[in-house]
C-alpha cells in the first residue's frame, strides 16, 4: 500500500495542550531535522533512546529513518510549524505479524502527548499492513516510555531482564483503547478551544468607521457585552473605532491577541490569516463568505501551520456569556442572555432565531458558535466543550453536514447521558437514491441515515426550529416523564378533546383512569366535572380545586405527565397563565411528573411561566406543540433507561477468508461490481450466514440433476436466472417457483433461456423454502456515515411498502434488539394473531453477522438478504446479492483534524 498516514500524505492532530502538529511519513529530506532532534536531546534522553549516550547513534538512526521506505519498515514524524518534534518507527522482523518499534520526542515537547499520538497512528498503519503486535526493548528506569505504553489503552505484557524490559503491545483496539483515545482527544480539543471561547484578548480585523459595517457591529457587541479582556481594533485607515484605539495591522498590536475576528473581504482573508499566524494569534473567527475551494484550502492549511483553531468561514461569530469572559463576537442584533444552553449552528439565520428564542424564553445561552462552512471547529469540539464547561445544561445543534459521523455519534452518545442534546432534522424532503441497484440501497435514504445516527446517539431530533424551542423549554424546566402515559386536564370539553387527539397523534398514550382515581377526582372538582381522560374540570374550577386535582394525578402512579389545556371564560376565576402559575406554586414537594400547559388564547408559540420561587412550566399556544414536546421528553427518558449496549462478536467468522475473497474479486474486476452466486455464497459462508442449499447450472440437464439432488424426487424447486444485469429478478421475470418433476424443470429452464437470451449466464437452483415471515436484512455503505444496517419487511413488496428501520454499524446488542422491534411489521415476528413467534434469536444473530461483515469490509458497497424466511425453527436467507467497490479502510476514531 502507499506509504501514507491514514490514507493521506499528511494529517493534523492536537496534542494534549491544544497545540497542532502535522503527522506524515518520513522522507530523505527530513534527515537534517531528525539529526537535529537527536543533537538537541539531553544525555538522559539519548540514553533512554539508544541505551548509550552517543551522537553517532543519532546519525545512524537518522540515516535509517529517512531512507526511502522499504517493505516492513515505516517511519512517521510529527512537525510543529517548520520544526520536527517527534519520530516513531516500526520494523518487521522474521515474524510478519510482529514489529519492533522505536520512539523519540524533543525534550521540550515531553508530557504533551507527541509520543502517544505518533503511536496511535503507527498502530493504525501497522494493522493495515497485517501487524498484530509491537515489541520494544526499553530501559527499566525509562519512566516516560513506560507511562506512554500504560496510557495507550492497548494490552501490554512486560518481561524484565536486569536493566531492560521487553514489552509486547497487542494491536487489538477494543472499547478500552477507544475510550483512552476518546479521553485524549477530549482533553486536547478542550485545551485548543481555550483561546477561542475564553480569550484574554480579542482583535477585530476590519473594524470599520462606517455605521452598518460588519466589523464595527462585532466591535460594538464586544464592547456592549463588557468583554472581560483586552479589546483591539485593526484598521489601517483610522486612529480609533468606537473610541477603541485602532492599529494598522495585527503585527502592530502591543501584544498578540488570543482571538482575531476577521471582518474583511474574502479576497483579503488568506493574507490576514498568515499575518495572524506570524503575530502569534491562537484562534480565528472568519466571517467572510465567498471563498472558493482553493482559497478555503489555503486558509485551512495556514491555520494548521500556524497552530490556530478557526471558526468559519461564512459565519455569524461566537459568544460566551461566562461572567469571567462576557464575549459577544457576533454581528447579531440580539444580545445573548446568559444561561444554560450551548448552541452550535451552521446557518447564521438559524443562529439569530435561536438566540432570540432562547433569550425570550429566559433559558439563555452558555456559549454560541456559528460554525459556517465548518472547516475546522465542529459540533464534536463543542459537545466536548459543553460537557466540561460546568455551565451548559442543554445543547442545541443545527447541522447541515457531518464530517465524521461515527466520532460524532460516540461523543454525542456520551454527552447525551449528561444533558439533552437537541437537533433539527433538516433536509427531510431530499429525494432518495432512486437509481440504486437494490431494495436495500433504495430504502437507505439520507433521512433514514441521519435518523439512525440521531437514534443511536440519543439526540432529540425535531422537525422544525419551533419544535426545537418547544422541546428545549420543557427539558429545561420540567423533569422527564417515566413513560408516555399522559392525562389531559381541561376547563372546556372541546379543548380537552383537541389536546387528547394531539397526544395520540404525537405517539403518546391517553388511557382511561382507574375507577377509584376517577371517584377521588370527582370529589375534588366542581359539580358537573368529568373524570375520564381528558379530565373536564368545568369552567368554574378554582385554583385550589385544580391544584388538588393535578396533585392527586401526579401522585397516583397511573400517569407519566399532565397536560393542562385551558381556554378563557367569563367566569370570575383565575384563568390561563395565572391559573397555571398558581397551580405550579402550590406544588409543595414538586413531584417528578412533568406538567405542561396549552393555553389556546396565548399568542406566543411557547413561553415559560415562572413562579416567585423559581419554578417554571412551559406553556404552548397549540396542544400539538405541547404533545410533541412531551413525546420528545418521553423518548429521551426511554433512551436514558436503555442499556448502553455492548459489542457483539458472532462465533465462527472467517475474516481473513472474506478479505482474501474480496481482494481476489477486485484484482479481477478493479472497478468493482456484483458478486456472482458462487462468490456470494462463499462470502456469506465466511460469516456463518445461513442460506438455502443451492447449485448453479449452465445447461438444462444440469438444472434437472441439481433439482433432483437438492429437492428430491417429490420436492419443489426454484430456478433463478443469473447474469450481470439481472438484479431485480422478480421484476424481470427471472424467477420461476414451485417446480415439481423433470418436465416442469425442463420447461422452466427453456422458458428462461428463451425470454432472457444472452442476459442469462446460468441458473441458480434451490429447493422451495418453507413458508414463514419474509424479512429483509441488508447493508449499504454511505460515503459520509459509513455502513448502515437495514431491517424490515422483505419479499417482492419490500420497496413498495417501505417498512424498514436502520442503524449504523457496528451494532451493539441493544442496537440489534431495537432494530428488530422498530419496523411496523415487527409484531409478525413475536406471534401475531395466534401465529407462532419466529426465531428472534436467529434473526438477531443474522444482523450481528451482517454488522461484523460491514465493519470488516469497507469494500462492501451493498449486501442484501431478501427474502429472509423467519420461522419458529430457524432463519434462512433465500436470496442474497453483494456488490463490492474498491475502497480503503477508514478508522473514524483515529485522532485528526478535518
């Protein structure tokens, strides 16, 4: 394979202190730098590396490391700016599965994570080349390297021999290793954002004197927010802007600012970024839009070289309301209200709407980042920041793209355990891939893929911004419901019916209350009240009566949430917001049941009704808004209650055999394509996927003989025409069923040959499968999201009825269980209307094996098992097809910047 780092000639990543370094393979021109690395080492460092203090050892190492790459030898270097600060190598000896490693880091870069980062990438490179273990001889008193090995997260065995220790590192990344990589990435990411979100000084480059200019607006907002640091204006044509002294360039500032906001035309951005880098700026916000691809790449490269983090380009700006920061570096009109919500958006317009909505609700923001084109800082970075900032209680995201969905899912899954993470499922109307070659690929629309990501990661995905704010208001103010049982309490029968309908439409349950509870409620309410569900309190209900009713319902154990739907009346009683507020204030010990209101005369879509003691109840202008918010809260509670899940390792998998089959196919057909029936059967057999017996026939007599062998003298058989263009066989008339006896088989073979002609290369012969539930199980590789597993209704109506659910690979046991129950047809598997249950364990095992195959083989573009016959006595794949494409493995967890 090409001598690259993770498939690229160079990648950038963050050290533990937030510093950016570039990793790449060593080359002959690096010799002088590698030699300088060793020359600058202390005597102790040289002794640790070479066991002796010898400059000659450094020369020999430089000669070897920087030679042209040879089979079995790889070297990676870490570069900061123009300086080489670390080098790591492995060399394979007699055992091709084992390699000796060596590592060296500049003395002033010790304890910053250079060695660990190099080893992570070296592990990835070695595994791609078939190496399963690293070995290293180190001095017993070399505490630095011992700590590096211990912290790596891989299994290490040690053997001591006097002053030396021989370590063996097993290159088998598991959950412990991924967690260690995750923790290191989190530490580095948070450190790198300090200068961006907690800067001690900010410079606005392009702060204009003209009213209405973007730079002037940003400077004005920073000043009005009382930024708790040094504030500078950069404008070569002014002495001051808004009474803040202006400097001709960033180089003329008395001290390098932590953060520079670039409010200048796109044509001037790249030059300004280089000036910022030379001046020592650590973070950038680039507001300009209109940068072409070349300029954007140049901008990103400059940020990496000069060790700067960047938000944008094409963004609204950033804000942090911490008292110690008080930064509003946006050109938004709305002043951010300090509060609990972290907000990240790609659209500036959406950002303004969320800032306004959260301020109006009184929730406020902890920090706000308009990501724009998202060329560097991403939602992943911000989730990690909010997780650790000590202020954020709610995360709101509006994302139009995903750079690394699997890493995002892992981070979001962890953060969502600590706080609600909400997003808008934008772009639902995007057309699916209609020209896909299989039912599985046709079903795997971008919408389904995003929803799989959101479901597994525990994100609350709403359809609109309004629904996002509706849900944020509830999650911020009320406890989560234990389930989806809702009681509607109303002072008007019609309003109660509307609210009950809205709850059912949203997916909640509105069940009749127990008889004894109904009797108690009638005793608490005015004459004429009804105590079904909805509970009709009549317009004459008083604050005390409604409070006692709501309190009794909350403590009954019969419901999970209370929705109070009220309309104004002419009676002399408290109504609307006053009534809800009074009821809320009367809740003495605040039971853990959420209370929401729908006030039909309320002009606002949603607001928070607050009491003097700090309680708050979300109030909605429409019952459907309240019901949708309650549904999202119930779904979050359900997700939190589910087991996190563990990896599933099916037995009897032949991974090397599968990889060899894939490599042989792509060597023969480099552009990729569909496997034939024999190759498909062999690949599925490598993963232990159960299939009907089959045989291929190229003549009429071979077909007759195969039927006799597979179906017996009295059994029924199936003939399926095979050929490169015969993908949807049923639609193309290429499948003939229930063939009995030699005459029918011969007639069927002739019929297929006559109708299909040269399109038919051979026929596949199978015995007729016993009847059962017909399901589909398949895999599609998405270019952005990776492998997607689909499961649902199979057979010839699969695509028409579109009853499928999806999850992203690799699947945990919890994912598999949920995927099995997600399609509407799921009751067919568990015994529907007297029918016996299917072999659910067998189906789960099939999904686990498909997940493993998808995870093992990045070349797997599509795999479809349809139909899968599920009966009580087992699961059988009746038909399968597999398409391969030339793709390289991609490690989504390997630390690198976009």
